[in-house]
C-alpha cells in the first residue's frame, strides 16, 4: 500500500476547492434574524457565514438557530425575529482554516462540518470549502486509481 504522506491526493492545494467570497451567501452581525431567515430561505442553504463590513468572519448562522430563538414559553413568537440581531444568536465557535492549510486538515474538519470557512493571513474571509467538493474530488481520484489498476 502507498505511503499516505506520499499520496498525491493529500498534496492537493486547498485553493482549488474554494467557493469565493463573492459567491457565498452571507449576513452581517447587526442584521435582524428576519433578514437572515429570508437570506437562508431564498438561498436554500441550511447555514451561512456571518461577515462584518470589512469582510472578516464573525460567526455562522443556521435556520435551526433562528427557529430556536423564536420559541417562547408556549408558542412560537415570530415578532422576535425583527427585535433580535444575528450577532445575538450566531455560533462563534467553529472550525476555520487559513488559505495554505493542508488538504488533510480540511478533509478532517469536513467530517463534522458541511462547509469550512477559509481566511487569508490578514484574517479576511476568502470563501468556503464544501464537503461535496471534497467528496467529488476524492471520488474522481479513486475512479482514476481504479482505472490505472486494470
Ligand atoms: O442552492 C443550492 N444549490 C446547489 N447546487 N446545491 C444545494 C443548494 N442548497 C443545498 N444544496 C445541496 C448541496 O449539495 O445540499 C447540500 C447541503 O446543503 P446545506 O449546507 O445543508 O445548505 C449542499 O452540500 P454542499 O454543496 O457540500 O454545501 C455544504 C454547505 O455549505 C451547505 C451550506 O450550509 C454551505 N454552502 C454551500 N454553498 C454555499 C453555502 N453557503 C453560502 N453560500 C454558498 N454559495
């Protein structure tokens, strides 16, 4: 069996997997939850990054967190959506990588995260790497390996 460290698949620069910041749906910390819910529903995504006005990553917000924040004592209280801001409910603890992180690290983070945020060395948000892009690449690689073994 090939030594994993020498394995070409793990040497792949992560840059080629990044969905650039301009293409990533996002909200800002002081947006209302109502706005965030509209962005999430319209984009079709379950969770998206929260960026400040200087494009620094501040957190992640999901539909589940927004729905949870609407739960009152006995009923849903949708009026809370425009009184509460994204910054009040977003997650601030999440895994993120720098632009030169090894493929292996991103792959291992993707086990528990559907997407990984990528920052440059100045801390600016560059984009995301989705689990589906990593799996598509690995799938292609495995098929190539199989062809060469025949
Ligand atoms: O609108 C969609 N377009 C496409 N082409 N695929 C979609 C869309 N919405 C969902 N999907 C599919 C993707 O395969 O469902 C998967 C789970 O979506 P999610 O998590 O739960 O909303 C998608 O898998 P994925 O491409 O590996 O994306 C993983 C997660 O990355 C998504 C979402 O939270 C985030 N994401 C992906 N592209 C994004 C994005 N967030 C913001 N902007 C983007 N452009």
